C-alpha cells in the first residue's frame, strides 16, 4: 500500500493556487500529490521546503504532466 502523506497547513495556499491554475487540466488529487512530492523532493535535496520553492517545483511537474498527456492524445 502506498505511503499516505499529509500536506502541511502552510502549503494549503499553494495547493489552492495550483488547483485554480490547473482547473480542467488536473484534478485536485493530482495537484495535492504533486505538492507533496515537491515538498519531499525539496527536503531531500536542500533540507528545507519553503512554500515558494514547493510551489515552483510542483508547478513545473504539473506543466510537464499536462504536456505528456497532451502528446498522448
């Protein structure tokens, strides 16, 4: 069973902004998973995960996912 993560409260505005930005492209569960993955990646690489850094990483992941899905069609 996959590990379940909980998005920290300080990242809720990040999830909200990205949900708005990617409405109609990704569902909210995908956005939340990308934010969680971006947070974990930032912690692994830099030892810290500021909301600004997490948002930038998650946005890039969501953009790449959108491009990959578009190419498959």
